């Protein structure tokens, strides 16, 4: 699409003879602002405005206590840390500034109505509004590039507005136009469209996160289904936001449907892995083979609790409190062990060995005492009673296994549970002085003769021939001489 700068006044503004008056006007604005600030500080109206600032802040604090208390109580009733809880806390921090801003805006209008100066109130209101905007937009963001960019943008707009430069700047940006299809689009309109799209995307993420948190907390829906529905709402709102921004920019959204087929084919080839993971996530939800809160173990050896099931991936939190993002495709293509799919209770085998000749009844007694001393043991005095099995006659020991059924909580900590049982078995064996044999190997070396070494030359001497081999060697030498 051809782009060209309109010939109206965009090129003229870049000429030195045109830019000089603009610079002079800006300098004059700064001078007027400094003089106005000096006159304002030396006038009695300043005292009234400072008093209005103090009174507005005090009344804003008093009025904001009730809604702030309601938000904090709602956060406490939430009972879990999620996006809604964080939103409550973020809103509670700006309640006081918002009410103060409303009161200061009313005071500014009142001062203007009675003919008093309101420059100080005007500046304070602008700064407070910029601070509130930055706080709202960055509350749900991590501290990074975008949060800093929003803060710098808001403070820059505020500074331009206070200095009186915002109107000339917007007028100049509106005069610089581009040919966009059959219509002309100004730089100002492009910037407004980008800002509108960014705001709509931020709002879509906010609505989607709130919906996702609410749906996940609903007792009528599984947590995984609620998470996917919330993400669907988030993506849908963001798509609508982008379409609104394009429509404001002047792009015919209906014309984009002609390119949807080719775009879909291109996306299909380029995002095969993404779609494969998405379909895998849908299959997981339909089969109900995996849900949030399950303790799983993958064929790769990864084990942990399912924390989130998203469109593309699933978040698994290990016992080391490490969040691992696993593509949904891995749960379909490889073997998956779900320890808590139907029942969390499971059985483990704790192997140990004792020396031959040890009393087997004593070994059984030690093993059962070890099982009883571990809090993970589940014993219903029936089929789930701990047992000690003799499973193998080893090379140097009798090999036993302690068979124990575990409680529901034990399934979430397999390594800790096994370590506790090994510790308990070893302590019980030491208590009854049962010998644990160690592997032993006997090595026997055989040498055909004695090897001696000459110290003078370092050469090895040949071993002396055995007596029974001497006649054969002598006859061989004799035959050699005759030949």
C-alpha cells in the first residue's frame, strides 16, 4: 500500500523559517508559565487553593474508608490468592486518590465560578489524575518495559498539558497525514488507534482474568474447564478490541473476510504445534483423564501437581515448588500416570536385605514396627495392613520388602515418603541388631613362574624352566644342532 506524506503543511513545518516561530511560541509559553507561577505564589488565592488541597485530601480519606473497607473484606472472604484478590487490593490503594481527585475537580470548578485563581488546583488535579491512570494500568502488570512505558507516557502527556503544549502538538500531529487506501489518515489518528487498541487489549485481559478466576472458583464447573472458558473469553474480548481499533482507523473490517481463507491456511502450516497442543487440551478435558489438583507422573520422569490447564500447555508444580510448563501434546503421545485419578491411596514396596541365618520372624517384627512409626502408613486392620515379604534369595543376603498402603496425603510427596520408610526400617534393624551384609568378592591370582628383574640393566630375566620341560627343551636344541 503506497504511503506518502500529505503536501498540506507537514513539509513546511520542517523548514527552519517555519520552525523558528514555533520554538519562539514554546519559549513564550514557558515564560508565561513561570510568571504565572510567581504571581500565583505571591497572591492570596494560593492560600485558598492550598487550603482546598488539604481539605480535599482529608475529606477524600474520610469518604474512602468505607469502600476501602468493603474491598478489603471482599478480599479476605475470597479465601484464595487469584486475580480477583489482587484486583481488590489494587483498587483499595487508589480509592483515596480517586475521591480526592473528585473533590479537587469540584473545588477547581468552584474557584473558577467565583472568579478566584485555580492554577495550583489545576496542576495538582492533573498530576493526581496521571498518578491514578498509571496505578490502574500497571496494577496487573509485572514491573518491566510496558509498565515503565505507560508511566512515562502518562507523565509526558500531563507535563505537556500543564505547560500548554498539548493542544499545539496535537494540532501538528493532526496535520501530518498519510494516504491509507482511499482515505487520508493523520498521525494523531494512528496514535489514538494504537492507544485505543492497547486499552482494549488491557481491558480484555482484565475481563478475561476476572472471568477465569470466577469460573475456576465455581463449584459447578471443574477448575480446568473454568480456566479454558476464561481464556476463551479473554481471547474473544481482545479480538473484538483489535477490530474496534481497526474500524476507528478507517480499515474496512468486512473486507478482511476475503483474506481469511488464505490466512487460515498460512496459520495452519505455521502453527501446527500450537493447534496440536490445543486439540490435545480439548481431548484431555473431554476424557477427564486430567484435572487441576491431580498428582501425575510423565514417562520422562517429571512428577508433580497439576496447577493449570491452558490452551497450549499445562502447568505442573513439582514438590520442589518449581512450576514446569508442559505442552498438552506430551500427555497424549506419551504414557501418563495419574496417581489421583480415581483414588489417591496407593501401595509402595520398600526393599531391604539381611544376612543369611537371620530369624525371619524378627525381621518381620522390625519391618512392621518401622511401618507403624511412619505417619504416612494407612492401616485398616484388613487388606491394607502392612506386610513383610521375603521376595528373593540374593547372592549374599535374604531380600525382603516392606509392603505399605499410604494415606491420601502421601501420594503428593513420593520421595519424602520413601525416605521416611527407609530411615524407619534401618532404625528398626539396628534396634534388633540385625546384620546387614555388604557385597564381598574374593580375587585369586595364579602365576606360572617367578619373574626377576636385573637391577643393572632393568631387563627382565626369563623364568627358570620347569624340571619336566627340561628334557623336551634339550632334545629340541639337539635336533637344531644336527640340522
